[in-house]
């Protein structure tokens, strides 16, 4: 399913990036450009990223970066 219409990024693309070791939403955006145009897909993309295991585990947003916690805060 296409998540980001602007850059034609699918849930498969996000899963592929997670499997390749992408460990933050910012890194996912660098690799796929998801959410970097109109931004309407950001929330859905963050949810997909977290559901697919991206970013490790933050108690607030499952590592999707929405809570604004830094990597140091997440590992503390
Ligand atoms: S739909 Fe993803 S940036 Fe526009």
C-alpha cells in the first residue's frame, strides 16, 4: 500500500528500510524521502515505521520520534 503519494513510498519500502537497519524516522526520511513534500503522510508513515519495528522502543511513540526524545534519552 502506498503511504506517501508524493514520493510513491509504500509500506513495503518502509519495511525494507527497517530490515536494512534504518533506526530512526529521520534516517527513514533520508533514505525514502517519505513525508518530505506536502507532509500529509507523516503520521501514517510514523505509525507504519513503528509497527514494522523501526526505531527500537520508546514508551511514548514506539521509537517513531514523535515525542521528541533524543537517542540519548531513549537509551537512558
Ligand atoms: S504524501 Fe508524503 S509528502 Fe506528500
